[in-house]
């Protein structure tokens, strides 16, 4: 949104036409997110349709339950397809934490790329994904740092996989592989590619049992630029999960996993002078 | 759109020394172009209407919370469930007395003090309401312990040093269908439970909520599990979510309609006790 001009600064003063042209810069996207500019609002104007939230569950609707999310990365391989974050050494290999093609985005359980977007039965239609469609390539209040989106997410979590013992009296409920627990984070899709937001990561201990895990972050254009400096549009916001494995993870070990149940993700867009 | 004209375009010309009145008039002009609600430049027939103010422009907010401990004792609050040898919580199924199966909507939910608010919506139709909550609690052991508690009193441990709990039965912990549990936290608006915004919890593994008899409530935790849990979330409820919220569209008012609405986080459990500690709930309406 344009800044106010100093009326006493003759160098910046414009005539009415210039002022009007300047304030006409507000676009539909800015208005839909709450900017006041009644002069540009036709009587027929309505908020652009879209959802602010996605809520869901796992398992059949009649018996909401849990689905197992596991990492499938082989041990000791280089970071290529199928070897993602949990053992992706950023010092040695560099690169972003997660970047997968939109077409092949890892939805649902048993991901082979490390991070999974939470989704019932691996389907996009029931995924923890919200449509954003916010450009950040030079126009709009989001681009100019005066709009942002607060994102909140949670999911029920129950640690269990591999060779862990049962939960009967006195037994150990977890095994080494799963001990380090899951990471829940916000994922952004920019121009077809998915990225994990590092500062949204919430890391949990592996001793979760019938518990819930949570994360929240503020999505800004500046954040998007750290993901893709020349990106055009923030397309989707999603909730993603991965499992950390034990450092001595060896071939043949059961994969670390986490069972996820009911979940929710909400986006709260707002306009502010100092995002 | 009304035509904006500067009645004194030369006041600030280079070399001019504007008076205070002239400067104020200029500031006022700039304010109008910035969308300030001023009718001086509007056509005489123009009226300020609701659609001139964009959704999300105005908000109303309030929050409440509590930090004191409050113990929810299963035997007192949910007595009809305390005598069951087992309980199956299977959403969308309805009571079958033979197998102790209760639909999740049939359970007796009790609002948690500090997690209840009245939401006042001043707008004819709010675009959305954001409800934020956070609650932390200690879990107590299950009233449906594998060992008869009436024999052992408050003691959570049998003579073999084993904990007497069954946090997730019915298929065992490895089952993909892990829907049996001992407690539920759930979001309610206007008395209607949200279909999926719920959060289940288990019974405690340790004596986190102590008995009054400490000799029989020793602090042990052989299972390596913490019994301290937290649930927090911000749910943004817009018209699409109201539509998906079963019950709110069949008799109970939408929380986006004008007026007062109730919101609460409620719980049900078969634990001997659950101690709710810090808790907080907040709502923000956006026009």
C-alpha cells in the first residue's frame, strides 16, 4: 500500500491526478484481505471465495483413527529422490530442506521423500492444504510487507512403529528408531514447488502416545523470498510432518514412524503496517 | 468514483509559504484520497454502505483464561462410565449396551473452566471467527485399570511393579485403527461439537495426579512416557467451515450470525483424574 506523503515536502508533492493514480495502486487482492478503500469497491464487490481452514481426520469416517507416517529413505545414500530431510546433511549437500515438484507432492502416509503433507488416504482432496494465491513479485500488500498470514496447525499423534514393545505394564513403549520423534512444520507451495518453513518446525520427543503436536508461524513475502527469491506466487499453505531417526539407523531397521489422527490447519490473513 | 479536486493547487508551490489553514486543508485532502470516510468529495446521492467496508477490516476480540489447577475426577463427572470394564469410543456408532460402544457424540462432555467464552458478533454476517485455545493438563490413570482398583485402593502399581493402565486397547498399540482411548477434548460452539476438531488423550502412565494417600501413590513412571500434555490451536471458522460443521446448520445458529454465541473446550474421560492447569481461549470476529 502506498505510503502517506509529507504535505510539507514540496519535492514529493503531487497534484490531484498524481495522488489519485498513486492510491489507485490497491488491487483486488489487497482489498480482499481487508484494506480500506471504499472508493474502489463496486456495489457488487464480494470477498473472493476461498477457505481459511482445513480440518480432517484419518481412517474411515465411521471410526476416526490413525494412519502411520513413515520415512522411507535408505541409509547412507546421497540426497536424491527418495533421500530427503531426516538424513539430508545440509552442510555436505546444501539446498533447501524440502523441495518437491507440485505434481509429485508427498501427500499422506508412508512418504518416500521424507516430508509428508498430512492427508487422509494419500489424497489431495482430504489434505491439510489451504489455497492462498498470494503474489509476491512486485504488487499487492502481501508483496510489500503489509499483509501476512498467521498459520496454526495441530494433529493428534501417537508414536509407534518398528520393534517397539507393546504398551502393557512396565514395558518400554518405544524403540531407538522412533525415539527422536516427529517434526511438524508448515509447508509452502511456490510456483509449483513445495518448501518447508524452517522456523515453523516444531520438534517433538519420541515418547508421544495419544498426544497432539502443534506448530504455528507467520507467513510473509520476505519468508517466501527466502524459499524462492524470484518466485511469483505463494499458491498453497500446508501442514507437513517428518520423522527423525536414530543416528545409528542401519539397513534393515524398521523405519521410524508416527501415527497421526485428527488434524487442523488454519490461515488468518491480515493487513498490518509493520508485518 | 467521485472526482477529487484540489481547491487550492498552488498553496504548496515552490517558494510559497502556506498558512496553517492551507496546510490543514491539504492534509485533509490527502486523507480523503487515502480512503478516509469523508463525504466532501462524494456525490450528494452517495450513501455509505456495508459493502464499502471490506471483509476483515473490523474485528472484535476477547479472551479469557485460568491458571489454577482444576481436577476433573472421572468417578464424579462421568459415573455411568466408571463402572465399565472397557469402553470403546467409536465415532458415528451408537450405543450398543452389549459391547460398551458409545458414539463419540454420545459421551458426556463437560466444559473446562477457563476454556469457555461468550462470543459477541456485532456484524450482520461476519466473514470469519478465529478461535484460539491452549490447555495443558496432567493425565491420571484410568478408572478401567486392568487390575481391580477397589482391591488396591489408589495404588497404580501391582505387586510386580507393573502399571495398571490400558491406554489404547482394542487391537493393541500396533493397530492402525487406534480409535480406543480414554479421553477426548473437543471444540463446541453453541453447544454443537465440531466433527473433527477433537483431541484424544490416554490415561496416565505415572502417578502424575497424586492421591491424597502418598504412600499408595508413589511417583513412578516405568513406561518412559510423560503424562503432561498440551493442546493448542487457532481454528478459523468461515462460512465454508460452518457448512461443514454438522449441527450448526440444523437448528443451532451459525457463529457467524449477529449476536452472542458460546464457545468452549469440553472434555470427557475415564481417567481417575485429569488435572487441567494453564488454559486460555480467545476469539476474534472479522467483519
